[in-house]
């Protein structure tokens, strides 16, 4: 049987070792640069999303405050919670008959 060709793990040629080390260092630096770029891109998207979300919440709160002020003016300046009035009622069940 013929054995398959395998690359030797430990080559003794110093030029090949130096070139391999340099190629590995360049690839590692490139991988770190691309990883940092992708991380910063996602971080930027998260910041923009958070900013848009906070602006939307601010806008909705502003609209709710305006609507509450309009409602308060329309009801004569007092609401049930502010005037302290209590609404009483009586419940009659049909099962009791």
C-alpha cells in the first residue's frame, strides 16, 4: 500500500520557519483588525439603536403629557384622582333572587 503524502510538522529549514512565523503574525494581525472592526460596527449599531429608542420614548412621553394636559383642561382642571371623590355603587347578583 502506498502511504499518503503528509506535511512534516517540524521543518528544519530556518528560512521556512521565519517565513511561516511572519505569515502567521500577519494573519493574526489581520484577524484582530477585522474582529475589532466588526465589534466596533456592532457597537455603533447598538448605540444608534439605543439612541433611536430613547428618542422614541421621549417623544411618546411628550405626547402623553400633552394629551393629559388637554384632558385636564377639558375636565375643568380636576380629575377623579385629584379631587378625591369616591364613586360608590351597589352590585346585585341575579343568583340571589
